[in-house]
C-alpha cells in the first residue's frame, strides 16, 4: 500500500469516527504539530499524545467537526493534503469552514510527522461570541 493510499484511508477512517485506525498509521514516536493560534495549538508526541491532545479535545469544541481533503499530493515519503475543516462551535453556535494544508511525513510505512497549516483566526472566531 502506498503512502498516499494510507493517508486516503486515514481521512476516510476519521470521517467514520474510527480513531483507532487513524492512530494505527502512526509511528510510536510521531511528532504532530497543530498550528500556533489554533485552539489545539502545540506539539504532541506519540499516538497517545495525539489522541489526548487533539482528537479527544475536538468534540467539546465543535459539533460535527469534519476534515475533508479535496486534494492529495503524492511526494513519496511526504504527502500533502489540501482541504477544509467544518463544524459548528458548541460554545457559540457559529459555523466553522476554513481551508487547511496538512503535511504528512512517512518512514518505513508509518507516519513520523504531521504539520497543520490553517487560518487560525477563522477557527478562533467560530469559538468566540
């Protein structure tokens, strides 16, 4: 299975709520970086760090949070995903719709690095009155 196929499958799994499958593509030492200024900003290490620092914290922020890739660019050991986040902020009822870029780094068939790029102002505005 190619790295591109692995990432396609991960987005499909996330959309179905299959978080264990998403965590399963990660190397034990993955370094996951959420953009500065994003509500979940920071660097998370290992699948457990990603689970606790990112995935478990999305639900309390946005109802129906979705990650929809529109384009995947195959660079071999680097896969770039371009798409949109959407959802409805629980605290404000405001809708979220913002473009993202994700950079996925692979080694030996496992994701060793992830970097998120997103307009953090739009994300923050959905959460504030």
